[in-house]
C-alpha cells in the first residue's frame, strides 16, 4: 500500500531505521488459451528486502503459479523489471492442475539512489498484529467495473513500529503477524454479453419431399446460452435471412431450437434448384431481456446453419416438346439430321446421379436403330441432342420416304424410369435417278404412202425421284423434218403431208430423249419400219421379147423376166407369169413356167402343141404375157412375145417346109398379087394359104403338109427362083 503524506510525516518524526525497496512487476499467463479463468500465484512474497549492490547470483524470490486451463509461463511485465532480474523456471507440471515455479535472480546492480520507486518500511519488533476496523466487509461490484477502479477502502492498524508496523494489504497472508477480516466481494453480472451458440457448426441433411412438420436433425443440437451467466435470460430463436427461409421454421424446445419443414421442399424446382439443394440460413439467438433496464448490452447473436436437401429420384425424364419433325437428304453420309426447332431438348429434374440419362434411338417396336446415333448419348440433368448418320449409313428416297422413330431417355440409376419423344423423319429426294424407259429400243411398223399424220409411238419414261425431279419432257434428236413429238406426253407422230415410200427407205431410226426436272437425260431407240403395201406393179425387163421357131420344134423356149419394187421376199414382190389371149389363140399352143433367181422372176415359154400353119396368115406368132404379183390387191403388167417362124434348116418331121417339098405351084403373076390382101387365100387353091410379112416381104404358101416361101422381088438372084414375079426362096 502506498503511504499518504500524513503517514510519511508521522514515520519521519519517529526515530526509525530507513530501508529502501524496488518495485518488481511480474506477469503470469496461460499459453494460447482463454483468459476467462486466469492463473493465480500460489506463493508470492509480499515484500522482498535486500541490500544494494551488483551481485548476479542472489536469489531474490521463488514464485509459483497455478491454473487449470493450460501450461503457465511467468515473465517480467515491464522493461525495468527485465533489466534488473532474471527469471529461471525451476519446475512445472500438471499435478493438481497446471503449475510452474521460477526463481527471481538479480542480474544488474541495484542502486537505491537511482531506483525510480521507493517504499519506506518501519522496522520494529513485529509483536502486534494489525487489526481491521471491522471484521466483515461486503460489497457488490458490477462485472463491467474498469480496472483500477476503487471499489472499497478498508483500514487496519498495527501498533508496531518499523517494518513490523507497516501494514500491507493482500488477499493472502504476507508473512509475519497479521490481522484478518472477511471480505466478501459480490460481482454483479450485467447485460453486457450476447448469447453464444454451443456445438457448432450446425449442419443437417433432409430428403426432399419430406412431409411438412418433419424435424431436421442436426449433428449438434441447436442451443445458445446467455453470455451473462449472472443475469441469464431465456433465448428465442428465429431465422433472419437465407434463400430457403420460406421452407423451414424454428421452434423453441426449452433451451434448444427445433427446425422443422414449413413448406413442401422440392429439390428440383425454384429456389432449391437454384441453390443446388444447399440451404444456408442465418439463425439468430435473441435474449428475452427486460427492455426497461438501463445500459443494455448486446442481446442477440447470429450464426449460419446449413441444411442440405437430398434429391430423391421422383421425376421422369421429359422431352420438350414430345414430338419433333426432322429432315435429311437421301444419299448423304455422316451428316446431322435437321431437327425442326434446331435441337432436341431433354430434362430430368432430379439431381446428381438421379439426373444422369442414357439416350437411344429406337424404332416404334423398340429395336435399336442402327446407323443413326444421338449425340451426346449421355446427359446430366438437362441437355440438347442432335442425331447423326454414322459411317456409310444413308437413306434412299426411292426405297423409303420417311420413318418414325422414338428417342428414349432412361435413367442410369433406374433404367426402367424412362420416357421418349417421337421423331418424324422425312427423307428429301435428290435427283439421283435417271429417267427410265421400259425398253432400250422400240420397233414400230407403219404403212407407207400415207399422207395424213400417223401416230408412231406413245411411250413415257419413269423416274424414281419425286416432285419436280420426276417431271418429264421429251424430244427427238433426229428425224425432226419427218416426225414430231409432244414434249409432255412423249407421243411421236409422222408429220401430215409427208409421204413415206418403202421403196425409197424402208426404216427410220430415231433417238427419243427424256429429261427429268433435274436435267438428267435418258434416251431410247425408236425404229420406225415402213410396212410395204402392194403399190408397185411388176415391171418387165423388156418392152417386148422376140424369138424364132422352126416348125414345131419341141425344144423351143423363150424367157421373159420381170421385177417388182415392193418389199422383196414378200407376196408383194413375188411374181407369177401367165399367157393371156393372143391372136389366133396361139397362147393355147404354148405354156409358161415361173422361176425366181436373184430376186428376179423369170417366165419360160415353151411349145405345148404343134403349130397348125394352115391357120397362120403371116410369118410371126404374137403371144401376150402377163406378170402378176401376189399382193393384195395384186398388180400386174403385160408384155408381148413375138416368135418368128423360120424356114426349116433341116429335113425333119417337125418341119412341113423341108427339102422333101418338090411341088411347084403355079401362082398368079406379080401384078395379080396386089389384088389379094395378105392373110387371104389366093389362086383358088384348096387348103393353100398365103401369109405375107410386110417387114421381110416374105410370103409363105402353106398347106397342111407343105409350105412354100416366096419373096416379093423383081430381081433374080442365086437364092430365089422367079416365077411370074414371085420369087420362091430356095
């Protein structure tokens, strides 16, 4: 205790011995722990007295401190103390709690003239204990009383002088004689500390779709205690902020807060979906303090709690929309199928593993489609899918114009939980097919010599392509001056007033071209063959034929030839010969036979019956020959065959005018012959007929068995005998 001035004067008036002391300030602390329960000195001498000097080995004091919260260190508290003494730890341990013992040794010279703080003690024989003015002191001190604030003054006196009469106050005995009094200090708790939560952190898990009223179980129960233990208040809990505050509520249960489900919790929608199912709420613990009290300190505290809503597999995958239209060109490989609306969207509102989907394209009957793959074929939660043609897979419009598929999304964790959307795929035709005629070549027969137009052929091509690609136009590459074509129907006709003659040209080869709407071409051959009609009569190779015969020569033969311009080797060009009525019915004495050689018809005329010369009135025979074809109707031509009767060149029974003829015939004179017309009987000779040939001037006198040849001449010659102006040939 620091003495007042009055006390100093009192002691100074006595005859006393003076002593000087230095103030040493020490500090004891727990290593790294809270100071709510500080350590206490176990042994601490109230007064240390020593002589000035420079000893460095002098032990000034031994101190022990104890505590219950951790290891203890003892150190000097200011630079002045650290400069004068050395603190050496001599022991430490945990027996009866944590304790540490140190020695305080002098390490610097002590000079009382330079000591900053001196205390004067009166040394006398310490034979009287000090005594308090009262045996009991009681006081109440607010807990927030500042340090060094005077809370109580107590008085004690000691009749001894010197050191023995110096009264020092402590809450422990300081050695020597002492007097005691009971001091009761009541610390009055005030509202200066907020509540504090115990058992943090507060974390819990709860399944989505848990019923309303379900209690959320935390690892550590929610509890807060009032920091003011002397004036405790009830604690009230409430949520102040948090994205999921609408779904949970907290209720009081004694000192604990019980969190319950307040509203349907769906992990897959709204706020819970946005926060990923992790709900962080701010929880406030509020003291129910009397608001009328003065100097109220903090009455609430907050902390964060975390509630994780666990997803359950309660949603099927869903396509938006459930039907798609798609298109792809035929004959395309390794391309994407065009989806109306850009892409296919699939969603599974379940989270994490429950939202993993496998995708497969199937036919309506459920079998997997080969050659078309959904990309990607695995989705987490939500995604967009395209369909791709794989490898060499392609569509042929001519085989299939469209397909209906279903794209199936099944949950990886629960394959039976699946759904699908329908995909209506339309194959777009390309001009990948040429027009096709039913045949590569067509043969058509038409009649020749037709002046009106003639329909030749109506033939259309087909094209497996569709739409504009399948529309055809037709044209001819040649023969356009003779033939025409309808470019829409493909009908080929012969132009009007164009007459085709088989005998000039019997065949026309046309090229029929079909062009589709995409410009692809295909051609076919059209052979127009003229059908020959019997429009040409036979034609004799000569206008007339001349031959000769001696008597009734059985070997007589003369050949006539004829040809026909109509189609060879047909009935129109085949010719037959016949003898028709001739003068004196001579055709009955001959016969004609038809033969063919080198596309030429020949008629061989031969003698059938002996000639009766008495019926002849001239020296030639005329035969009329008809050549007729076998067409329908048949056509014919006639020609004349002149056969000259010659004198017999040898004696023969076939010749009535041979050398055996010796009869001389008396005939009229030359002058008399003029009155007789040729071909008439003259000279009144029975069965004697003259025939006269005006070209040769030969007159033949013919009887049944004999003939006499005369020539009109007035000149003698070696080869004739002249008798009355008629020269008879030898």
